[in-house]
C-alpha cells in the first residue's frame, strides 16, 4: 500500500512538472512574438484575389503601387500584433484571423485618396507602428455617358465619368485624340474616322471601361434625330438636369392614370445591325410604363420602373421581329391597389442596341 501511495505521489509530480514546462513554453513563445519588432518587408499583389485561395509563396508579384478595392499581401515581422492598417492615412479593413506574424492580407479601401497624399502604408499595433513607401493609384475609370452619341468624324465629343487620369480613348481599335483641359470627371475628344457603330473605351493606368452602347445608335440624345420626334400635343417637356442618364437633357411627362405619350410615325428599315431598342427610364414613384411599338397597344412590354435610372433593352423577338421601326410610344400603367395612378416619367438615352 505504501508503494502504491508513493507511485500516486510521483505521478502527480510528473504531471505537474509537465504542465509547468508546457506553460513556460507557451509563455516563452508568446513573449517571443511580443518582443518581435513590427516591420514591413514587402508588398505583393494577391494574384488569386482571395486569401482563401492564395498561398503567400505563390503570390510573389512585388509591387510599390496598389489600387483601391484590390487585395495585397504584406510581409514583415510582428504582424500578428497589427490592429490598424492605413494607406495614405485612410484605414483599410483586414481579417485578423488570417494574419500570421509574417504575412497578412489587406484590401485597400475603395475611398483611399491618391492625390496630394503621403504615399505611405502604415501599420499600427497597441505599442508601435511601421511605415512603408507605397503609392495608391486611382480606381479604374468609370464610364457614365458620352455626347453626342451620333457624332461623326471631326466632331467634339464629351465623355463623362470618374477617375479619368491620363486617359487613352478608343472607338473599337481606333485611337481618338484627347483634348487638353479635361478633368477626372469629364474629358473631350475629337471623333476619328471609322468610329460609327463602335463602342467607346477609356483606359488609364488603373484599368479600362467600355460603353454599353455605340456611336451612331441614338434616336434621342438631348435631341431627337430625324425622322423621330414626339408629337407636341402630348404636352411633354425637355428638361436640362444634372443627373441625366445620358447627356444633359431628358424627356419629362406627368401622365394621369392610363395616359400616354405618342411618338410620330415614320419608317426606318436599316435595323439589321441591331438586336432591339434600348431606353432609360425613371419615375417620380415606382410604377409601370407600357412600351408601345409600331402601334401594338397590347400589354406585351410592361416595364417596371423605379425612382432610379434603369436601362432596358427590348429585343426584336419581344417586338414581333419587325422589318422596320415605325413608331415608339408609352402609356402609364402605375397603380395604387387596383386603381390607376398618376406618375411623372423621365425618359432618356433612346436608341438601338447593337447585336
């Protein structure tokens, strides 16, 4: 019995010793991590776009320039202590569960400034900070509109959007001359020969954006192009607004329940290059607007509209596969409950959609 008691006592001391050793080891490791100085060694592009699908060793594209909304890999020491990441003094978020002492993944805040800034990446822990020279470029350009759509060679065209930093403009693969005096939000170009039926592309160091409609495809673009118009007796108006979907002028009409707005009648059979009609619409309140084509007043094409611009493409098959365009009209089908209701509609960017 005495030997058994001694064995139990020995076992207790062995287990206790193991626990103390393990605790000391953990404490030592923790102390080692806390003693590591915070530093930045390099920044790489996260080539696969997601830390869940990326191995740091496979993402060795070192860079000193980054772009908003893109992910990058920061390598250094003491990174597990990082609490805040700043690019040009604006904080970017990161997933702390994916951080090791030597590697972290960070997506640059989409609102990070890129002009008149420090050009610094800064990491901050509870007790120290580290900086690294790093340039944030502008976001990729955003295309808003160009005007006039039906421009011909030699015309001056205005392009609106965002982040037009040293832009290169093309129509298809044809270069256009960018005129001096542009801004980040608006540039002017001289339309080259051969631009007709071509999509417009704006390229910067950060990326490329392309229009969804082509030169020469407008029916209405601040003005109606012959032979189309809306009959004056419709009592509609043309209004210059700062938030037009295309250009500066929109068609506006307040329609009583089931009231309509009718276009003129003519004939255009040159539609082989197109797949249908495009049109942008918004309303004072959510509702419905019936698109009437070539005199078909059936409820074939009912468009759900909101208070924000929506661009619709109504293809020829939905319009009965016509041989020509003869008439475009609209009718208000907004309802409150089961009753028709008045609504004010804004119509812009009426034209043809390329195949």
